[in-house]
C-alpha cells in the first residue's frame, strides 16, 4: 500500500463513476455515478493526507468537505427528481423535452 | 497488524471497492445497484482506516449507510422495473461513456504515477481525531459555519422542491398547466399517463412503466 | 479503573461476542416470555420453558416459496442484522479491563452498526418479493431515519465528559464523576427509545410485528424465521449492554467482578425494555416520525446543552 | 500504536464476520413446501392466505420524501460533532458557543420542514 497504488484505485473508481454518469439515462443512476466518482476523490484525498502531508488535519477537513458535497448533491438531486416527476411524470433525461429547446 | 497484512487487506478492499462500483451499473435490480454502491463505499472506508484515518473511515460507514438507504427509496420509486425482473437497457451513448471513463482513469492514474510524491510519515497517528477537532474549532471554524449555512440552504431547497403541499396549498399551483377537465389530473396538457407514452419512448422493454406511478402503498 | 483495553486476539474476541449474543438472546427470550405471562396474570411455571418449545416448533415449519425472491439478499439480511449486533458489541467494554476492541471511535462504530442494521431490515422486507414485507421495510426506514439522530446526540453527549469517543473512556469518566444516568438525565429515556426501535421491540416494533401481518417476516418460516428471531434479540442484547455501559458505568461496581456487574445491569435494562414493550401500545410510524423530529430532537438538543454545561462546571 | 489500532479493527471485523456467517448458515437452511401438496401457492407470496393484488417489485412511492432529504443534509453535522466532542472539555465555553450557533442554524432547516408540513405523509 503506497501512495501510488491507492491513487490508482481512486482513479479506477473515478473512471467507473464517469462512465456511469455519461452512459445512464435515469436521474437516480446518474447520481450514483457522481457519488462513485466522489468516492474516488475522497480516497485520493485520504491517500495524500496519509502519505504526503504528515497528518496535517486540513487533509481530513478536505475529505469531510467532499462528503458534504455528496450530501448536498444527493439532497437537491433527489428533490429535483421528485419535483420533475410530480410535474412532468418524467424520470429520465430524455423525458424532459423542455430541456432540448 | 504488520505491513504485509495491511497490504493484503488493502488489495482485498481495493478490488472489492472497484468490483462493487462496477456492479452498480450492470445489475438490473435497483436495490442491488444501490447497495453495491454502499459496499463500494464501505470498502473505501476500510481503506481509509488502513490509511490511519480512523475517524473518517468509520464515519464513512455511518454517513454512506444513511445516504444509500435514502438512495434505495428513490431508486425503487423512480426507476421503472426496480427489481430487474425484465432485463432492460437504460443507457445512452454507451461507447462514448466507456471511452471517457477509461480516459479519465488513465489520465488520473498517469498523474498519480508521474507525480513525484514524497512520502512523509504521520507525525502523531494516535492524535488524528483530536487534531481534527482542534482544526475544526480553530482555523477551520469558518469552514464549519459556511457548511452550516450551505446545509440550511440545501434543506430549504429540498423541502421546497419535494413537498407536495406547503402551508398554502399544493406546492406546484401555478407552475403547471391546469387540467382540461377540472379536477382531473390526467387531462393536464403535457402530462403523460398512457401506458407507453411519449416520455418513455426509448429502448427499454417493459410493461410496468407509467401506470406504476400510483401503485405504491403507504408505508 | 478502566484502562483502554487495546484488542483481544481476534479468535477469542469472536468467540466471546458469539457467546454473549447467544446468552443474551436466550435471556431476552425468557424475559419476554416471563414478563408476558406476568402481565397477562397467567402462571409463570410454563413461561420459563416456553421459548424453547416455540423455537422447536418454528424449526419444524416449512418455508414458503415466493415468485423470484432475491435469495441472496434474503439470506444476507438476518446475517447482516446479527453482524451489526456483533459489530456494536465489539467496541463495548465487557469486563473491567477487557473489551474485544476498545477503539477510539467506539460511538461512531455503534452508530454505523445502527445504520447498517436499518439497511438489513429494509433488505429483509425487500428480498421475498411480497407486498406486505416490502411495505414493512419502508415503514421501518421512516422510523429508522428519525431515531438515528437521537442516538447520535445521546452518544456524543456521553463523549463530552470522557473527552473521547471510546466506550472504555466513557465508563472511566463515570467512575471519576457521577454516573451518566444522574448527570445527563435526559439521555437514558432517549436511548431506551432508540434501543427499542433498532431492535424491533415494544411500541416501536414496526417492522415485523405479528399484528402487522408479520411485516418483513410475513414470508419467512422455519429456520430462517428462527434466525431472524435470534437476530432481533441479539440486537436488543447489544443495546442493553450499550445502555448499561453509557449510563450505568458498565462493569464498574464493588465486590463482584466487572463482567458480573455488567451482566446484572444489562439484564436489568433488558427487563425494563421488555416491560415497556408489554405495557405500551404500538405507535403509528407517521406519528413517531413527527414526535421524533418535533419533540425528541429538541429534547436531545437540550440534553446536549445540559451535558455540555455540566461537563464544564 | 497505529499498528495496535489496526489490530483492534481486525478483532472488530473478525467478530462481526463470524457472527454474521453463523446466522447465514441457519438462514440458508430452508425446507421448501412440498409443491405437490399445495400446488397453486408454491410460488406466490403467502400473505396470511390473502391473494396478492399487486406485484411487490413495482415502483413504490414512500410517503416521506422531504424528511429523508432534510435528514441527508442535517446528518452532515455529525461529521463535525464527533471530533468536537473529543476536544470539547479542553476548549470549554468557546466550543459550546460555536456548536450552539451551528446547531441553531441547522435547526432552522428542521423548523422549516415542520412548518411546511414536510413531516406529514405526502
């Protein structure tokens, strides 16, 4: 377990997440992709904190902020899903025709 | 635990994190997809514990457990075919997506390999939680209070968007066209209530689409 | 004086945890039977042996087959639920100087166990592909997302005087000062609510009560049903021990060895919990959610404030 | 010391896995209903004898969406409160005031949820 191996794992998670975001049609599945990408980011931040910072607490704060981004993204994202579904009965990106105009 | 065991554990958790992450997007069952993502998070949490970020790793279990439970609710409510009983393809631009995914992995990985990162040992591995506490109450205090404001904004936004009715009646009054027949929600212009209506005209073969909207019972 | 115990050998730790959960689950089953008989005014004689006879009957029953269940998750659910009871127990001190692993993040580990137990209950409702268990799973999640906050605030309040999130330190801080039941008086009732809800007992038994058509267990019978019955009693055991540790100074006490004091205190908590369960009517989930957010959550803020001021005084 | 922390978590993980596996073993032990004896019910949910009116694996609308979303945002405060609890006694009144401000701020969100009727079933 070195800084490089951990960062490589983070890169894989980021890549899978990106693939998911781009390929999925459903709102909720797209959010899953984002979360997996943020998962990779948190791992990378943890690795850099562990191996290169000497335990500087700000590195930990960075991970907490990444988690916060995830929570905000999830809460607002789900709320949008509910609102769009209620108003338009749509649950995929293609379902909202208005966005194409 | 000695170094070798840490390496072995890291390998297991790393493979599991990636494998579960991949399963999220290939399984048909929405609940399995959600909890595969949770499993990926748990493995990353375990790696964080191996990285001596004890608090962050364990907190990951906690936070992601809650977040994925909520996620599961929305997956079942807003995906047609939650259990994956009818296999279906819910993707677009699959080739582009794979290429971009591989490229981003390669790019990020190349940065990791190329960057000449000096390894610095952690000064006080037993004091990491206390150090984080002092940081949050000290120089990162502003971060915490800004986070507080952000979270309030998030909560208000989420309630505005998701609550069906506020104190002043239905939340979407005025934002949707009125029904042709008064009181009949299904005759509203732009509302698709047919079994195979315009909103779902892509390539997922299933029969339980739009009419499933109102099937849910009360929890 | 409790010292941070470090870690037991993994094999020893696993054996102790399994033994405690098994003994605890049996104690809970017998307590339930006896308290039920006592409340009903029926003779106690046969109540002592009733759990064993019922277990044997359950074992002999056949398992219904539903159409395309998610078999993997169906088996995983009770296993994960017991696993989370075990996870919570590992970080609790079980003797004066002994815990399986008195880690520095003890209360976070217990909180994680609680959250993941909620996932297990949801999966138990989802897996059989049957409407009633599914509805019960959602019902429990609504309650679970509400009582979660209470347990976190209560445990954080207990961590304030201990200056640590380790349960060993929490016990030590009570030996130095007063027991938490006295200096943080709101904590015990709030935590009892959590203990009942997370272990699917008493008035908050919303996931698998018999009167609610069996809830998540509507399609489970035979050995798998026995496993689920064991799991929820194992969870009650873990939370009874946690209650004894956090509020009654766990293994601390004169004359008797630490584990004996802990056993006595935990058993007392079990009796109280079961008795509450027998004497109170089930709360509808919607009402519980409203009460949890509008009454219990402000109470836990107040509790936190009291704990903070008392710690600084 | 760091190594002993990992050793502690090894013990935590071992006990968890052993207990879970033991119960998985019991839960795996299933005795199927004899399909020749009760042919029609063999692959239907039992439901206490009622006939199922719906497929369970359909869309299921939970009635408490706003509450879950507020919780998602609200529980983020835990990430700050745990480390805060550890240094609380050391920092004293300053820490008390700081967390009081933080929690008061977050409570606004909960109060808003309650006033908008978000706690009622939608």
